[in-house]
């Protein structure tokens, strides 16, 4: 089945710096990709859903890049702020099941 | 908008005990899921249900039972709690079974086994 590897497991950056989280996957038939954010004690909230046809997707304060050739998905937070401190999870799906990365714990230092 | 409510938020049980976790959603979604979240291991699917009275096993179903009594509720039973399954259990729902659909999550039940 699909294998999703997410790196790094922990990331600490200063306020205003960028933060990059990357997921690699193995199934070339995967075609929907998700990033979720989980604040402490809270539920996972969808940040962005990406379809395989689009390589660059921009959100508020972040960009999601999809490289299907390398089977790599990345979340780039530009100018991180303390409110971005949370756990981030990627998810990959092809036919039905979602496969989640193990998560990245991001700390933004003021 | 809707909400997913999981009860209890914290559950403490004894080893070998049978424990039940409950989930309610008011999105009117067809599909509901139970995931287990272990620190450093991501989310792993235990059971899901595509409609009332339907049950489908996930990768981690051994040691668990589930029940979809009605469209809005999905419960998970730990049949015999073990110390190595202390984790956060997350309930989720989605409108259907299309893989493009977003999962909406509850805030979890944290299980501690003494």
C-alpha cells in the first residue's frame, strides 16, 4: 500500500522566518493531497486540498508545492508567526483510503 | 457549519477492561471514521462506515469493535484495553466516500490505561 514519509518530525523557527515541511509518497496513482493543522488539544483542521493537476497552490501565508515526478508534497510557511505553532499532517489518497504522514511539530519562537 | 463531538474527552480504564468511545456529527455526512493517533506515528484507520449499520475494517481493527447505530453517531469499543494502546482516538466524517472529499475531525478522546 501507499507509504507516506513526512519530515522533519520537529521544527523550530524564529518569527518571520520560513518553515518547510515535506512529505514523500510511493503510489504514483495518488491524486489528492491534503495538509491539516492541529493546534494543541484541538481537532485537525484542513489547511489546503491539492489536486494532482496543480503544482503550486497558495493559501494565506503559505504555499503548497506538488512535484508528481518526485512524488513530493511540501508545505512552505512564509514569515511564520507564533500562531502557526502546531502539528501539521499531510495526507495522500488515491482510491478511497487516506494515508497520513506522522506529523511535524512546528514551534515558532517570538 | 457542523461539528463533531467526541465523548468523553479523557478516558481512563484498567487493563483488560472494555471501554466505549462515542462520536456524534451534525454535518449529515454519510461516512464516519475512527482513527488512532499515537505520538510520532501519525493517524491510523481503525474502522469506517459509509452509512448507517455499515462497518468497514481499517488497518488497525484488531482489538476494536465499532457500531454505527444511526447516521449521526459512530461508536468505538476497545474490547480489552491494553497499556500499549494509550493514544488519542479521533473521529472524523466526510460527505461520501469519494477520495477527494475532506475529512472533518473531532477533537479526540485521550485514552489512558492503568
